[in-house]
């Protein structure tokens, strides 16, 4: 009797783990969530999320949303790789403009408290050691 109950529960747990992991619900870091939120807004043609109070971004830097819109007015995106060091991060992203080829972009972010802000966007990649 116990086996008859345990097997369906195990199968259900495996299915849920695969579904949630495959959709990104589980395992998304705060850094990746911040990048997704930022790029979803900018890539959809909307305004960029404003930097938080006391943002660690250097003053006078060009607006990263302007740089991204210069590459494509509307786009999707895919995070390729990222690295964090203290309150700084670099994220390699592929922008996917409608009807165009992917564009390699490097985003640099700064963290203030538990909030990540996109400070700069430029074409290219940074080398990220996977080990």
C-alpha cells in the first residue's frame, strides 16, 4: 500500500521540479532577475527601471538604455554568463532583435543593499571563467 502511494508522489515531485526549473521559477539569482526585469522593460520599448536610491553606478555615465536602443529599438534577450565580485557584476547577454542577428552585449551592474542596478551597456563580451 505504501508503495502505491509513494510512487505517484515521487513522479509528481519529479514533474514539478522539471517544470519549475525549466521555466526559471526556481534557481534564478537576484542578479539574473534584475537583468531580466531591466531588459524586458527596455527591450519591450518601455522606459528603463530607474536606478535605486544611493545607486553605486558612476555619475555621468551614458544611459545604458540609450545604448541598448541604439542597437535595436525592440529586442528579446538571453543571459549567456555572469560573474559577481562584491557589489559589482558583469553579465554577458545576447540581444535578439526581431528579424535580426543576435548582438553580444556586456552589462555592468552595481548592488546597493539587495538591489542590482544596470550601470553600463556595451557591445562585446567579458571573459568569465566557469571554474
